[in-house]
């Protein structure tokens, strides 16, 4: 089958890459030979030297004390933050009361009619069923609380993100300034946002909304800037030749041409805002997230699932509606009278509900799943937790995974001299990118040591590496199966939708019930959370391989396995690398939350800082997580120039 291999033009390329890799490694070896002896002589020892750490706990503690002492008296809080807080509270309250005034039938009818107007009858029926399911589960009022919070948070996120994206899309200098800011906002764990926000606004809805805005605005900003910068230059030149002003060109050409990116930004903002629904409940957001959080505290899987399902349904419905709106761009618009039908129909249903005093969901229509789910979980715990013949139980698996995988990786990383860790990071980042990539990764890793959290960061890194390895093995295998079989793809799609939209906290509860408390459950929850993205990206990358290359391989007699190994996988390399990168980022997000269930390390420090109001501990751990995420991003994602050479 040597002839089939020739389908992929790799001859010469591997030699060039090998030559470049050797040159880079030689240069790095020379630099290490000069710097390492000096570092060892000056700062002996394996762990990060104390002389190179900077204690920031004092200034941060003073800042925290000043905020607490002046929150009720300083003009900045009275006349700025106080007004912001009041506006948020009033807005959320108005939206919530409006939803209650419309009633369950009116809200369901309005949602279904909007989906019908945007995407057709099938999605309209699915939307109506989703809202009715929220009521059947006994979660109508918490769902309305969450929906009110999300309406305000998403609106604010879209406005802030669109303004930032507008500035970055129109001005190169602003783009360069905003890029590292947006990178930091997206990598910083959600828990790290909560502590400074709570210090300023206190526990309650304002802190929850503003933390959600900080977390959900970056995708809107990035995609807005991308859409504006990617506008067709010929169209812009044609509009400019007509003598239009800059404002007219923006409104009549740039923004209309970027509509798909803007809708995608809206879609991603909604998804990220909903993912914050549970995390924000820690600081008083209420609604469905609060129910999930309370269930986590009592390890009540049934209650968590009953509150988690409505969050998933809301996410799926909003994802489908915004996705359909983007797909329908460019088609013939429907008559404007359709919107009149939507408003009139929803108003009629709402009025009918008010006249019949049926605004609240009837108690007799509630179907409780809490007890059946808890009985099922209890049976699994009793029969699977331990004592299973031959294979042992889930508790045994967790203990073995911790002993055979997590402990050796953590101990090995912490045993390595600090300079060797920096050297490995530099080598990996430089081989996959440029010297700037390597410098950024090394500085990010060194910053962790400077902050004084070197060993906890390596503990977190060990969990991330183990979770990513498991995620990639399962994700690549599943993605390949989905790409090569339409039936497998159809079966996996709803499962991936549910897993991708389920709040992170919900994963922790059944995992803890089956595996106990410790680092292994945190890793298991991270794998479940990151797996859908890896599967989707892998399957999409393999499906987008040029059909001509596959046909050429088949004509040369290549088997199915040879086509996959010699054609599809090499040509899908950029997508596979993106899958690795996204797997790392998503795993890191959940491993941190795993600190609440015994994951320890940096995740525990962030959660402890939030619970105790300890700004120093929480922010230092959060900053270390940002540095860890930045380093992992640089060593797993090639730069654009290098990716093009490798393509």
C-alpha cells in the first residue's frame, strides 16, 4: 500500500520540519547550558526558590479591608457602584415580574411563537415542550428567576461585547490592547471573578449579573471584531466610492456583512451566561442554579437533576433558535405581519390565563423525579461503589486511578527541578510555535513560581494532564466513529448536546456519589465536560477532508483504515490540534471546580478564598490558573504561521 501513502504530499515537509526542530533544540540546549549552571549555583533546590517569590498577600489584604471599610461611605461606592447595583436589581425585578404577569401559558406561547417566526414549526413545538417540561418538573418559578437574570446578563454582555468588538474591529491599536485582556477574561476561572465582585457589590443579584457579564462578554467581542475585520473589501471599496462617510459605511456595509458572526457571538454569549447560572448561585443569584448548588451540598442527585434539566432545556432551545436565525440569514425575509401574529397570539394566551387565574403552574401538574432518581443512584452506589466481583467497584477504580496515575504524575512534576520544568515548557512551546510562543509560555510558568504557588500549580497540572489524556483517547475514538458513520453521528448528537449544556456542578454530584471525594472524581467530571467539544471538533475536521483526496486513495486500493490513517488524520491535523487545545481549556475549567469535591490544589484555594472572603488567597490562585491556562494554550495550539506550514 505504498502507493496509497502518496496521496498525502508529505515528502520533503517532514524533513524540513525535522531540520527546524533540530535547530531549535540545539539553540535551546546551548541556552540551557549557559543559564542552568548559573541558576543551580544561585538558587539550589528542586522546588521554586523562595528568593524568587513575591508576597502579594499583604497589599491584597489591605485592598480587601479598605473595600469592606468604605463600601457604605465612599463616594465611589455611593454614587457609582451603588447606582449600578440599583439599576441591575430593578431591571432583573422588572423582567421577572413581567414573566410572572404573563403566566406560564403566555411565556410558553411567546417562546414557541418566536421560535416559529425564526426557525419554523418543528423548533416551535420543541421550544414549547421544553418550557412545559420546566413546569412539569416543578421548576417554573426558579426557571423564570434564571430566565430574568439571563435576559439582563445576556443583554448587558452583548452590548459590552459588541462595543469592545466594534473598537477592536475598527482600530488596530485597540485590537492589540484588547486581545490580551480578552484572553485573560476567558482563561480566568469563573470563581476568581466572584471574589472581587462580591467585595464591591456584596452577595446578591448585582454581583451575579456583573460576574456573568465579565465571563460572557469576550466571545461577543471577539466575534464582532472578527466579523468587522473579515468584511468583503471589494464591497467596502464600492460603498466608499459612492462618497459615504465612515459612519454610513459601518451601518450599511460592515455590520450587515458581519451579521453571521454577530449572531454566532450572541449564541456563544448565551451559552456561557447559562453556564454561569450555577456558579453565580454561590453569591446569591437564586433560581435554578441555587437549587443545583444546594443539591451539591447535600449530594442529592435527584434534586440536582430536576434543576439541571431546565437549564439544559433553556440552553438547547436558545442555541437552536439563535443558530436557526444565523442559518436563515440571506434568505427571503418573511412578511412583517408574522411578528404581529406572534405578539397577538402571545397576548391572547396571556390575557386568557389572567382571566382564568391560571398564571402560576398548577401544583397538580408537577411530576417529581427526585425520588426515582435518588433510588436509582442509591442502587448504583450500593451495587457499583464497591464489592463488584472481578472488576471491583467505582471506589476501587478511583483509588487505583489516584494511586497509579495521579500520584505518580504529581510527584514526578514536583520532583523535577524548577528550571527543568521551564526548560520542558520552552522546548514544547518552541517546537510547536515560535520563540515568542516559547517566551510567553515560560514567563507564564515562571509567574506561577513568583506568586508562591509552584507546588499547588503542579498538582493542578497533574490533574489536567491526566484528564486531557483520557479525554483525547475517548474523544478521538468517538469522533472518528461519528465521522465515519452517519448513524453514530445521529445517535451521538442529542447526547453531546445534553452533556455540553449541562451545568458543570451537575456533573460533580453523580460523580461524587459513585467515586467518592478526591482528585479522581474531579478528573472524571472534567472528562465528561470536555469530551463533547473534542468529539464534535474531531468529527467535523474529519468530515471536512477534501473528498477528492479520499476518492484518490480509494482508487489506489487503500482500505478504510489506511484512508483514515494516511489521508483523513493528516489532512485534519489543524482540527485535531484545535480539539486538543479546547480539551485542555475545558478540563482546566472543571478541575478547578473539582476543588470543591476534594480536588485540592489551586481549585481549593480559589473556593476557600471565596468562602472566607480572602482576596489574597483567591486572587493569587486565580492568577496562577490564568498563567497555567496560558502556558497550556501555547504548548497545545500552533501559531497561525506554523499551522500553515504544517498543513
